[in-house]
C-alpha cells in the first residue's frame, strides 16, 4: 500500500510520458467541461445585476487560486498549497451563500480531486473532508446534501485513480531513464574494455619486437667495440630493421584481429610453425570460427611459447596441438628439454611473457598452465569457445 505521507513522484506531477494527443484531449475536455459547469451554475442561480458580477468575481478568484495550487504542488510546498486551497474553499462558501451553490460544489469537487491527486494522502483526506463538511453547512436546507456528498466522494475516488495512473506512468519514465543510464554505462564500459584490449595487444606486440631489436643492436654494439667486420655489422642492423618492420606488421594484424578481421587460427599457426623447422602442428576436432578475443589469445600464446622455445631451447623439438572441443578450445605447446630452468622460461619472452598470457586467459574465463614436463616444457591454454562463436 502507498505510504500516506508520500508526495506523488516528480515524474507523476510533471505528467511525463503523456503523449501530445492525449495531453490536448485532456486539456480540452477539462476546460470545456469546467466552462459548461460554471455557465450552468450561473444560469440555474438566476443571478442578476450586482449579485451576478460579485459571483463572477468570486469565481474568478477561486479559479485563480486553484491554478496557483496546481503549480505550487510541483515544488512540494505544503503550506502555500493549503493556503491556495483555503482561498478556493472560501470562494466556494461565499458563492454558495450568495445563491450559486452549483459554483460552490464545483470548487469543492476540484478540491477533492486536486488534493487526492497531488498532495500526501494524510493531508488530502482531512482537507477534502473539512471542505465537504463546511460546504454542506453552507448550502440551503432545500438542497439535497446526499447527492452532493456522493458527487464529491466520487470525484475524490476518480482523483485517486488518476493519481495511480500518474504514478504508473512516472514509474515507467524512471525505468526508461535507468535503462538509458545503464546503456550509457554499458557502452562506456565496453569502450574502456576495448581500449584496454587494444593497449594490451599493442604492448605485447611492441614489447616482443623491441626486445628482439635490442638484442640485435646490443650485439652490433659489442661487435663494433670489438672491431668486427662491416658486413657482420650490417647484417645485425638489417636484422634489427627487419624486426621493426615485423613489429609494425604484427601491430596492424593485432588491430585487425580485435575487429574480427583475421585469418582462421589454424592457418595462422601453420604459418607460425613453418618459421620453426623443429615444430609440428596437429589440429583436433572440427575447426570453427572463434571470437576475436579468443582467437587473439590463442595467437599470442602460440607466438609467446614458440619465441621462448627459439630463445631458450634452440633446435629442440616442439609440438603444437590445437583442439576444438564442445565449449572450449585448447592450445598445447610441448617443447623439448631447455637450456635454462623452467621457472626462468615461464617468465621469459616478450612483455610479461607467459604470465601475461595467463592473465589474458583469465580475463576470458579460461586458464593457462605453464611448467616443466617429463619431456621438456609444456604450455596449455584453455579458453571458452562455444559452438557458433562469431568469426
């Protein structure tokens, strides 16, 4: 049940969500009906001369006070609102005592509807009851008081129904605003995630490329200090230049991969394996397109693992296995015996090495296990890839 001390919501008082045709229809019906009722009140009262002009002035004052009330309630100022209603009630009593009871009952009915619709019920109900009692005390004895009570009570109920309709429409508007805010927050979160993903990809690619360039440039410096042959120096510098070109190409590929515009993972792994004569590739299961982030994770893990093999176990056999399972995809890289401890191999390579690959897998809801194996060193990546993943 509604709390009797609550004001109607701001959205309800502002009538938000009310379509323009309905707004105009309600306004026309309201003012036409009110004009007809006031005109009937003057006709039935048979007023003439000064009495008619006095009643007209009193009616104008009452209508103006009620109009001010309709606007003050939007600021939820209870004192000013009740003051305006008091002016309306006074005009209702004065017009009734001056021989125009129909004008008076119109004002009392307006008080009943207006208070129930716009004020807290703990104030609206006593105000309506007081206005009704004072009006009944002021009407002539010949007038049927029961019909007046039924009319006032019925319009009060109608006002409460209107209040419920306004609140329902206000709740709808609040839900729409919350939905818009949620969509905006979701879009902002997606944009931030996209930026973080792009930054991570560029970081890994550039770290891999720059570390390789650093190795060649450092070797060139040492050779220069030792007085090495010009051809050997040139070979090192050309190798560093080639690494820079490869880094730029991989950066472009990473950005394309994030947009979903890349070759199937299986084809990429074949190209990667061809660069390492000791490596082999086996594909199990039915190949299918993978989501962009999943495909990038498989690519980067394979690249990182083979880079470590090339640096720390040159010439050792290496076997790659890509398995398409029901809801996941697995990449296993099994290399031969290494020349360095397994703990050092696990953290070597570009950027954060396999540690960074593990964080990437966890962000996707998967896992990456890297550690020594009886036959060498094993890297196993498992990431979600349900059937029907987009390319």
